[in-house]
């Protein structure tokens, strides 16, 4: 989401977040006040619903996942998918894992989700060159590598398979997340006729996209409402712009008035 939000001068009290750009990049990047984690959590709940209706059993933030090999490890990956199909469409859509369960499935697939902004915030130490800024999926690739570094080895030591679920706030998925998502949809629509399969896939693309857009809009609205034009703990807004149309725009985005074009644009 790249909204022009004039009047916002500070996203929180962190001295490292002094610069707050009018396009909301800093607002979306800032982890303070729990707004960013809400976007992540909301998305995981919707993804879990999709997995559930597709017949894939999951556990959310299970404790002690890695304690077979590392008894002191308290990391809790977001979702563990059990009996996860590893390949669909005759192998044309498949994950890079060896099946270790009946019907070519994966016994336990550990996933951890990141929702990342395509651009670094204006306060980031490292800014992008024009060449890097133009690379599609750059932020998603970076987040994918970071997740592999964090969970890859310990998953392997515990005999588990790991797949990062990475989505940019624009709605663009990392290529492997896209494969995972398509495997789930193909599993859900297996045996359905073309019309039903198409409607079902569109429904879930819309549902996940709306969840992402609403969560981001709510996060921005939350920060805006906290300030209400005053200098308060966590946020500072300029009075000059207090009555501009931002709130109306954000309320519109956080309501139910998405056009299909917006929905599609977010999932492509
Ligand atoms: Zn901040």
C-alpha cells in the first residue's frame, strides 16, 4: 500500500524513526504498538482457514517444535501443516521437498510467515539503489533468506521440513509461497468442475487479499486514531492536516468497498 499521507510527522517515539514519509512506508515498516504483528496474525488466521477447508491439518504456534534436537529452544513457528500435499497437477506444481508420507505428501511441513514492505523505511540504514528498487520481489527474496537462516538448520536437525511464507504488502508472493498456495488451492478444488474450481480460487484469492488490505488499512487507521491530531505517546500528527481526507480514505479501504480490480491487483 503506497498512500500519500501528508501531515504525519512521526510513527512512534523511537528516536530511530524520526523521519516519517508521506507515502506511509515508515508507518507500514514500524513494529511499534503491535500494528505490524496484527497484519501478520490476521493473515495467518485466514491462511489457516484455507488450509483447514482443504483438508490439511495445522497447528498454530505450537510449543516445543524444535526441542527434540534443541531442548532449550522456545521458538514457535507460525503453522505446522500435517500430511501436506507436496505436488499437484501431475507434478507441474510442486515444492522442492521429498515426500515422506503416503500419497506423496509431507508428514510435517513447518512454515513461518513474513509480511514485508517492498521498500525499506526512510530511516533504514541501508537504502536501495535505483537498480535494486526496480527488482520485483526483492524484499520477499531477502525475507525468504532470513527465514531460512532462522529456521532452516534447526528444522533439519529435528527432521522437519521448512518453508517460509513470504508476502509483500503489495500482495506479491515469493515464488515458493505462490507454489505452496497453488498446491493448497489445487487440493481444495481437486475433482471439482472447471467453473466451481475457478470460483473457489477467486473466492480465496479475494479473501486473503481483502484480509491483507484491511489489516494494513486498520494498522494505518490505528496509528492515525491514536494521535487524533495531538502530540501523544507513540504518534505525532500535524494539526494543519488534521482535517484532510486521509481518514476517509483509510476507512474506505478498511471497510468493504474493495473493487474486484483492487483485489486482483493485490494478488497478482
Ligand atoms: Zn515507529
